[in-house]
C-alpha cells in the first residue's frame, strides 16, 4: 500500500528573484516553507547573477538532501516559455535565456516565470482562490502585474504576457474627468494604468491631485485625511475601470489581490464598490479576495510550477 508523502519532506524550491534581493525557499509536500534565506541581487553582470542563482540552487538542494530537487524562479518582467528568453528591465538577465542557462549549470528541473503569474498559481492552488476555477491574480506593488489560472493551471500565451494588465492605457473618460497626467511608464509607453495605480503610481496620483508626493504606505495609513481620501477615491475609480477591463477579457470567478497595496485596510471593499460603478449593467462581480500566503505567495507558486513540471517529465 502506498503512503502519502510526509508533509515536511522537501518536494520543490522557489526563488523570488527581485531587483534588490534573491529569496530562496524550500517547500515540503504540504507546500509550506521549511527553510529560507535572502541574499542581495548582483547587478554587475549576467554572469554574476547566474553564479548567485547557482549558489542558491546548490544550497536548496543540500538542505533538501536531493540532487535533482525541482526549482522554480519567479521574477519581474516577461519570460518566453518557448525560448526561455527573459525581458526584465531592472535585472541583468534582460534578453538572456536565464532558466536554460541555469539548467546547463545545475541540471534537473529549473523553470522561470513572471512573479505575478507565480503568485496567481499559488493562490489558485490551496490559497485564497482554492474554491474557484477561473482566477485572476492582480499584484499591486512597485508595478502592476497579473496572471490567469484555469482549474489550477496557468494559462500560457505566445509571449508569456497573459495578465500583464498594468500596461493597458488608462480610460480617456477618467483622465479627462480627474485631469490626470499622462506619464511615461517603465515599459516605454505613455499613460499605462501602472503609472497611476501601482505603489509608485499612487504617489504620482497624490502629486497630481493634492500637490503632495505622499507614499502609498502613508496614504493607506491615514485614510481619515481628506487629501488622502481624494487620492484613494480617484485611485479606486481607475482600479475599478481596470477590473472592469479584466472582466471583459477573461470574466474570472474571482480576483485575488497581491503586492504591497493589498495591505491597505479595506482595499477590497473600495475596489468592490468601484467595480460596481464601472462594470456593465447586470454583470456579476467576481469575488475580490486578499491573498492567503502574503509576500511569500510568489515563491510558493514558483515552487509549484517546478514541481508540476518535474512530475510531468
Ligand atoms: Zn506600461
């Protein structure tokens, strides 16, 4: 008779690769973290970044006592699933084949994917959206990212960009109504939602609306201030319009919020009211959920991706 895996037996690892730090986490069969560590991201060269990642994979595999432990990497930017080429402006892996190159060094299953997509997978599989089939993950952090899962699997795409909704252009009606600035986005386009509704975007909104460059953290912490209330009201109008756009494109059962802004108290309530104002008449609003795994969800999703790929091979 077969026995289920002990919950703490290591099965996969996730690496959260950010512009400033690399966080490596080992996960057990219950997909809870066993151990983790952080190291600064080397930005001097692609070779230095590869060497640092190789070091982390070796550490994770030593901790697990498993030479071919599957490892997933969640990173900002786009990862082309066919070629492995990554497009990440703030990493020295831009235009490189990160996961194939790392796999050449360490062997075994190594896969890289967009961090918001990893977050969405994590929340779909045993997370806040575990009881939903069609799940959109919306990461509101330094940038705005997203991902789409159907029945616990990420929906793949030609360029790996399904869910990159931060780069839609803002509504002309809202731009005119609130006299909003058209700012250049990190992607090179002008007037993307990301420029006004990400964490830095909320600060841009504060500058435009009340002439004060307040951080998203301070706005969220002082919502009794009339200026901050004005910023939040316009932010919610914009974010509600973006959620309406998501509904038109993928009609999800639920939207799971992630990123630093998801920590603002009652953000889900603000968004629900804003969606009701923006959505088509009689459209049923998807459930708007807070994440179950917080900041570590992206890392968990990367590990899940690697485990599933390993099991299919
Ligand atoms: Zn953009």
